[in-house]
C-alpha cells in the first residue's frame, strides 16, 4: 500500500510539472523510490542550522539528491552534477539554491538527447526490418518510395518510444537499467518530449500516407497506438503485454512489403510470423536477468510472475520459427533453398532455447539473448537471397526475348514496370 501511494505521488508530481524539469519534492515515503540507488552511491553533505535542525543530503546519482531531516519529510532535490557546498540559513534559501542549479533546456536542445528520447537503437532496428520487408517484396524497387518508407517508419517509431518514456518516468526511475533516461534525469522537459513525439508522429504518418500509400500509413499509425496506448499500460497489469509487444514488432516488415507491392500477400504474412515468433526467445531471455528491476518497478513480465512459462514460451517459439521457415517455400514466399539454409541456424537457436529451458540460469539466458541478435539479421539475409521473384532479372530476360521477336513494341514494357514509366516521364 505504501509503495502504491508513493508511486501515485510521484506520478502526480511528474505531470503537474509539465513545462520544465521537475524539482522533486515527494512525500515521507520518497526515500523508498531511491533506496537502492542511495546504497550504490552513498555520498553525503551536511547542512547545519536549517530551521534549527541538522539535515543530510544524500547524493543518489548525477542529478538527484535526497535531503533527509529528523523532524520533517525528506525532500528530493536536483543539482547539476556537483553537490553544493555546506551552507547555513533557512531551508527555503537552500531549496532556492537547488532550483537555480537546473540547467535551462533550450528549444533546440542537444540533438543527442532527442536520439536517446527516441531510443535510437530500437528505432534503427524497426527501420531495418521495414527495409528488409521492402527488399524482399516481389515488385520493382523504387528508391524514392524505399527512402520515404524508411524515414516515415523511423519517425513513427521514434514518436512511439518518446511517448512510452513520457508515460513511464515514475517507473523508469525505479529501475537501474532505465533510471538514467533523459526524462528521468530532467535533461529534457516533458513538454519537449511530447512536442517531439507529436511532430515526429504527424510527420511520419504524412510521409507514409502521401509519399508511400495509405495501407503503410494505416499500419504505422496502428502500431503507434498499439505500442503507446495498449502495450505500455498493459506491462503493469498482465503478462499478455509480451504477446501484444510481439505484434508491434511484427508490423514494420509488413509496412515495407506493402510500400513496395501496395498490398499484403502470403510473403508479408510469413515475414510477420517470423518477426512475431522471434520476439519471444529474444525478450524472454533478456528479461530473465532483469527480474529484480521489473519486480521493483511493478511490471508484470513472464520472467517475474511465471518463470516456468517464460522458459516454455521461449522454447516453443524457437521451434515455431523453424516450422515457419520450412513452410515458406511451400507457400511460394521463397524457394526451397531458404528451408535448407535456415535449418542449421534455427536448429542452433532451438538448442539454445532448450538449454535455457533446462538450466534456467543467467548464463543460458545470456547466450540465447546474444544469439537472437545474430539470428534475426542472418534469417532475413537468407530470406532475401531465397527470394522467388527478382523483378530486375525478369526485366532483363523479357527484353532479351522480345528483342529477338519482330514487330514487338518494347515501349509496352513501360506498362509492365512502373519504375521505368516514372523515369520515362
């Protein structure tokens, strides 16, 4: 009950200071939030004669300190990386000194901060899977559409991650993995974050809608809503959040496919199924060693609430990836070489998942997670190399054959290959 009250207080304070970085002033239970961090970095400075009592400032990290007194409630205050010198005077004077130590966040804040806000590594992975979907599609390659699809997908992904960080500030502050994020440490204001997310989201949707096609724009907007409005809050209520998050990860390659072909067909569904299944061994292995963090923040992850299910699901979906890879040639998405070349890769992935299921220790989960980072790009490359239709090859063969036939008007190729039509125009 105490923890819930503390988190609610933090939540209210965070959103009531929307315009500028927060000067933390929490309730009596504020020390619970940063108890672990205080143990990690126990630096102390003493303030004498503050309203007749001796108060201690505990440095928690590079931007936050907790002022603790015997009679009054603790006050979580901020500073710019250096603890202030010992001072005398009233408590109001000291609090004023701390407020003035905040660095102003200009309208054109450091570009690196916005990259961190958008979780640039995760955003880059989303863009790469979208590019892969475009490259694997059996249609002509148009560089302009490819670039617009990549930029639009990246902007929507960055907007989604920014909104996610905005909502999760009180919970990120409790996890060692996330407590250094830009909003938690006050490097950017919440207003900056929401403004950036709005501009990126609207811009990304407009690029996809007007520069690519309506289906790609609809999928991108749906993914943003799914990630921010369903997956993000669900993390605190149900382990089903992992299944919802896997759908979010499966949509970007479909967006790339649709950008290239203009429709969703069997190959797009195969790609989506592979990405969907891959999320489970990847994330379950990652979350296994982060259980203390997730538990402290109150996230309902399989690794925390049902460790046995976590291991079973990871193994089950690696087997599923192998099955989908074997099914792809039968459905006409790839040639038979994909089933053959992906078999050793998927077999080793399944073996690591079995080791994780059997041993359920940090070493086996770490091995599974690291190989998952290698497995996905290799699988995508094999899919690309086993692509059943290469449009530029078909064009060359068609030109060779028709050039030998008298009376054939090769200008009719314009109607077959839209890319050439655009160039001719």
